[in-house]
C-alpha cells in the first residue's frame, strides 16, 4: 500500500510564549489524536498550564481535513486535567465512546504520588463531562487505573513498560477487543528495549457507561521492524489505529536515534488486515508514491482515520523546533505549534 502526502501544516495548541511554573517555555508535544466524526481530539504527553487549559483539546476540521484553529477548545474536566502523559486515543467499536490512555510508564511502590501516569479514561462521544476512570483500584479515594496496571504488567511480563498505542477492534466476544500498544519494555526506565507488541482484552460497556474487561489481558500481536531491510532506524511502536472503513489496523513506529553525532527523529507507517493480524503475520510497510518506504521526517506519534482513504498524522518532536521540509517558507516552528500531515492512502 502507498500513501500520498496531501498537505503539511502546524497547529497552534496554546498561546505563543506560554511558560510553566518554573518559567520554562511550554512545548506542544502532541502524542495522541482521534477523529470523532466532527472534530479531532488531541492530547499532549506534557502538561499545558493554565486553569482554562488542559493536555486534551479538540479542534474542528474543514472539508479538506485541515484543523481550524479558531475552534480549538480544551477539555478541562478534573479527571482529564489530572491524568498525565497522554499517549493515544481511540473510539470504541460502536463509535459511541472516546478512550484515552496515558503511558503507564511509572508508578511508586509505596505511595500514590505517581498514579496520575496510570489512567485509562472513557467518556461518551461529545460529552467529556461524563468522563470516568476505567478499571480503578477498588479502594475509595485511590485515583488511577491501578487494576488495569496489574493486568498490563501480567501480560507484558516486565517491571517497566510504556504504553503508546490504543485501539478497539471488532470481536465476537463482548463489545470488542481493546488493544494496547507497547513501545518500551525492560527492567527499568533506563534499561529497556524498543518493541512493537500489542496486548489486549475483551470489553463491554455497561449501562453506567463504564468499560468492563471480560477476560485476562494477553499478547495478541508482535513484530520486529528491524527484520525489514528497508527500515534503517531502531524504532518502537508509537500509535495504533483501527480503520473501520477498510477493516484493517494501522501501526505507527517512531525513532529518536543519534547517528554520526547527529540526532535523527522520524517514523514509519504499517498496515495489516484483520485476518492477517489474527494469524500473527507481518504487517506491510507503507510506501510513498515512488514505491520507497514512507519515512516521516518528524517523530510520528498520533494517527487518526478521517474517512475511507485519508489519515491525519500528528507529531511529537519533544523540544525540537526544526521544521525541515515540512514548511518551505520557514525553518523552525514556534514552541506552541504541533506539526501535522494529511495522508491519502492509495490501494
């Protein structure tokens, strides 16, 4: 499968020059995006300060798929503001609820000081005021999806891991199968390997709008990008996205490496039909129009399906401001801007 880059742009996510409590410049680090049929919902993996702001915000798109900055609105519900390090969003299979996951990459063994990094949230489409925590600790007053964390730890089998993908796919059991993409795993946050693993469990949405898991979390898929000759960078999974129009799953991988003393960031896009996914077959590396591997020149972390042929890609370049060939009219973006790309898929 090939992809054509229709348009590149940048989105102002908050006012230019915004600073945090330490007077450090805040950077737009968009790592999650989903399209709800009317608007894009985006999430940053870093806090966006201000009582009227949060790390989750929505923006309308026009007929061409371009974000309309004058429609940007933050989701300021307390639960949404509380969770830290959003990594991916998804819709439930029936399209009636939005799911948002954080990275689950840190926890304190003796207290609850890091619980905010361990959240899976759900809210009805278009109604974030009804947001709920999925699979919380049964003890009153303990915040976070701590029961879910135990499920993830058992399935991944490592003391350290980082979740960066989330997708709900159709299944004969319950209301669907909820998938979590694992990017990093190892013994410690400074002793890990980049991976592309997918673990998951079947779920049902009950009458109270709560997501309930129906079985144990287990591995459903894994592949090694390094086994593909065309892949020149060490990379890990950075997003999952189910395409209901074509019954397939997109997987995005990103890299942040140093080669020859020069930092290199970017990503690749992969696709697999659901039959091959269930059989554990390798995904196809998406190519550009010339038949070469499609290589993003920014760290691709957010992916949304707009319709049967268009995808929206959001980038998290951390604190890197260089735009490269993303915008021929300027060399750097503002810290408040998030680069994005609109892709058209070609069969």
